[in-house]
C-alpha cells in the first residue's frame, strides 16, 4: 500500500511549550481523501487558483478519493427558519426568497468537480450534518481527510470539527483556507492578514488536528507517484 509522507504542524497548548511542533505523518494513501468545502464562486479566486488548484491536481494525479460539499439553503428555505432569521440580522439576507433563483454551485476554472467526484449539498455550516458525506467516506474506509476551502470561521470549521466527532483525522492545508476579516480585525502585520484567520488556524492546530501547506502536500503526492509520471511531463504532477 502506498504511503503519503506529509509534514504537518500543530500547536502545543501547555506550559512551558506554547509553540508549534512539527512532524511527518505516514498516511496510507488508500485511506486518505481530499475534501473541498465551499470552493464554489469567485470570492476567493486568487487563493483558489494559487494554492487549492495545485493541491487538487496533485490529489487527482495520485487517484486520491475526492469529495466536495457546497451550500444549498433551498433545503431549508422555509418561512420561520432560524438560519434565515439570524442571517437576516447579521448578514442582511432577507429570508428564503434570497435563494429562490439559486441554480446550484458555480465553480471557477480548474476547481470544478469531475464526474467521479461527489458534491454533497448542505443546508448549514457542516458538510457532515444531514448529508451523505460520512457514509461515502466510510464506504471507502477513509481515516484521514486533507481539507481545503472556506470559510475558516464558519463552514470550513463546522465541517472539520464534525469530522473529528466522527473520528476522522483532519489535516487542513492552512494556505488553502481563508475567512473574510471584520473591519476591526484586519491586521496587515500578521502573515494571515488579520486576527480572524490567525485565531481560527490556531484553533484548528491546538484543538482539531494538524495543518500543512499546499506545497508540502504537492511534494508528498509527487513522492508516491511512479517515476515516469514525474519525468514525462505529467502536468498535474508538476503543478
């Protein structure tokens, strides 16, 4: 069985450490899947194209199982629904009528699901709640999820914490996630661009699981490919 050797980072939340730790995980390829959360739309197109697309291409090149989840609030588009009540007050989304013309997720170039890559609709923040994602992954005997997508403060976080509840190992590619900052949390001095992203990534690394990067994941995928795939100009392997 092929094994993916993936460098990871986590945060040691205890004295006297309070800093990052690093190691390399040995992940059986047959039991590892690549999960994309809410990567439809073009809001984060720069991040998607720069880091998610190369990681997705690398996962496809080694035939790693891939799954998508996306929002479809038509599933709960009822008057009196609490989601619309709260979103109407915090996001100015005025009830179920806001979704009446929704025709499904739209993807930018290079990140559209392929025919063999399931795309599960969800009505809330978690890609596991009231969906068939868990059944799909268990049928494949998946134990580890390589996770990318948006937003790290909402749907991405809701999905990965539910993954842990179901006993999946979570590895988030930290340069493949993002969240919109609030006006008072933007901080250009931080590598994450603001406090929302910094704290949410820290939250993942001390409570949920591990993080890695797109480049580290791509390199790990290339290392398990047949030598001919890396020397004969396979475009996906070189991305």
